[in-house]
C-alpha cells in the first residue's frame, strides 16, 4: 500500500468521472483537484459497464 494513499468517496469519484465525460481533460482535473492522472484514469475505467458476451 502506498504511504500517502487517500480514500475518496464514491460520490467524489463519480463527480470527477462525470466532469471528465462532460469534456474536462485529465490534465485539468488533475491540476484542479490535486489527483494524479493515473488515479482518475482508473476511476474512469472502473465506471464503465462490464460487457460479457
């Protein structure tokens, strides 16, 4: 586990994902909220529905 790992609420994560989906870039969100791009990218990937064929 990372030393300075923060816990974000699901509501906050969903808000960030919604902002990304509405047109904000990863760079904008990262600098505005102080969250790494890779963390935001993970939230975006986790928010997509899983499709099973």
